[in-house]
């Protein structure tokens, strides 16, 4: 694999570590991606006393004040909306599928929404995503770039086109097309500079996961490694 400078010149040739030689298995990548996404779900549950926030009483006897007999109404717990003498305009309350009522089948607090995955299986999925990616290695000077325009210039000099494609429907937020993933050896200024580029993600080499390497569970993302990140992956035998 060729090592390039921030200006696009070829500096040296190195051999990719063993993490890039795994057989690509899309089913394993998809499973690890789905398991990772479940850890971002917010636990939900019913509010204590939901549907009982109003004092609701409706007589079910005939010829009784505030009764529902003879008015063509179902005997559903209701509350008074408007009163005109002995006539009432009532709205449903407490009962499911009524205005201000409770949910018929609310989410259960005890439901387990986080999916677990074996450690070896997760590491193998990361190696599969690394093998399917389009790698590009740039010298360590890329980690010292402080300005966003300098980082964009370095990426474009190495043949990476940063397309700003916005997909937006009415009433929804902006969605940018996924760009390259930048992988660095340590915390550096380039991580902060890359946050202003739409669609570009940055990560440390020891914090890689399937969601970054294969967005949406689809492998084949362009990944830009610094030379130090490749050496750290090989020396510390990450994800093996």
C-alpha cells in the first residue's frame, strides 16, 4: 500500500496489517451494526398513573343526573367539556384511543432492547468492514492540520472528492451524503477541523466500530488512515 503526503506525492510503500485480510461477510457486518444501534435506543415506559390524571365520574344509572342513557353514547369514562343546563358535552378520558386517554398497549419497562454480541464476533465484523473499505494512507502531518480548509485541500490533493449532497424532505432535517472516514493515531487538531466538513467522520484507531466503517450496515466506505494509525493497529494487534 502506498503512503502519500498531504500534497498527494508518493512517499513509500508499506504492507497492510492482518486486519485487512479478513473475508468479507455482509451478514456479520449487518448483525454487528444492528446490535450497536440498539445501544442508542432510549428506554421507554409508561408514566405512573397514566390516564388517571383527571377526576372522571360518569353515572351508568337511568334517570340520574349526568347520565349517558338516552343520548346515544357508549358508557365510556368521560369528562365534561361544555355544560348547558342538564346537557353536557363529554370527551373520553382514561379509556384507550380517546382524547386524553391512555395508550392501549404502552411500551413495557422490563422489555430488553439492547442486543448483545460476542466479543470475537464483534471484532471479526470490524475486520470484515476493514477488508471491504477503500483504504488510503497519508503521512502523519495530516494530524497537525488545524484549519478546515487545509484539511480539505489535503484530501482533495489525494483524489478524494468532498461532495455536499443534501437530501431533504419538507419538514425534515438536512441529510448529507456520507463522505470519507478519517482515522488518526491520537487526539489531534485534525479531529476538530474535520467536524466542519459535512458527511466526514473522524475517529481514533482504537475506537473504530462497524457503524463508522460501514454506515447503514453497507461496507465499502473510503477510509483515510494516518501512517501512525496503521502502525498502532499492527503493533497493538487491535481487533484480533
